[in-house]
C-alpha cells in the first residue's frame, strides 16, 4: 500500500475522541481542499504534495499488520489522504486487522465505495463542502466535480443501517453558510442529527480558538455535535500525532 505514515496516538475527533489508536495514514487523495482562511487541508503532504520525501512509500499489508501489533493498540484509524483509492489493498488490510481483533475506524471523504466496509466498526465520512474549494487554482474544477457523490454517500448510510455499524458524518465548519449545505445533504442521504459532528476549521490552536465559541452556538442551534481537534490542541499541527 502507498503509506504516508504509521503512528500510535489518540483519536482527536468524533465519537471516539481520546481513544488510544494506531493510525495508518495512506498517501494521495482525489480532492484538494483549501479554505477561505488560506489553509490547505491539515495533511497537505498526502494530497497537495503526495510525493513528499517524508512519506514512507510502499508497504506490504503484512508489514503494516506487524507495526500495528508492535504498537499494542486495540483501535486502528485508517485515514489519509483518501484510503479508499486503494480499494483492493484496503479490503485485505481490514480483513487482516479484524483477524487480529482490531476495532477499525475508516476515515473517508465518501466518494468511493467498496467491500472493505464489511470489516469497518466506525465509518467516519467527511463530505467536503463548497467552502473547501481551491478557487483560482488548477485543482478547482477537479475538486468541484469530485467532492460530493450522493450515490456513494447513500451507500455508506444504508450500509451502516443494514449492518448495524456505527457511523459519523464529520464536517469542517468555516461559517454558518456551511449549515445550509449540510442540511441539504442530510435530506438527500438521510443521516441523523445524532451522527453529525462539526469541527472548527483550522490547523493551529489559534485558528481553532477563534471558531470554538461560534461553532458551539451553531451546534446548539441546529442540534448537531461539536467535536474538538484534540491532537492539534495537545501537540499543535505536527505529523505523527
């Protein structure tokens, strides 16, 4: 698999915030997020510059499993980049992780479906809103065309219901204009308020602090869940945490 980094930390966002977890960060993404603040996505080394010299490169699934076992963790978070780009390898990885008794969270932008969901305990879907569009860059058209796939989002939602799997819909919040789009997606896909988590846009403690109170009030108003970005608050915007 094309891997950016492997590390043991705590989950910083969503339903399992604070849980010690082994992170498998895949390399490369089919989107290019950039926000009005000027911030790129929080892992640009897996999307905007995926060939960064710090990337691990190719690792076999068995080598990844070995690193997971050495970590002593129970929870695994598969993230990116966009893990579902490596559909076949992801299925193999999840199958072998489940053989080791792992609790698996898959973090995805929700644009690609696959049988790997058969092994996922928590499906963490983060659809990218219009506010993530890299306007005036060469990636603008590509991002706009690919950022939302309603059929795939419905696939994730329906799978969670059919298989009784935990799911969360995690959105980056820039301003209250984002809420209208979230509600429209909710109407089309069918996910519940109880599974919606909003996190403040930002890649530094200062950025997050600016948005925190505003977002808390928005969550109260619309009955959505607020989630911190705990890893940034603890360690700052660093790799391997």
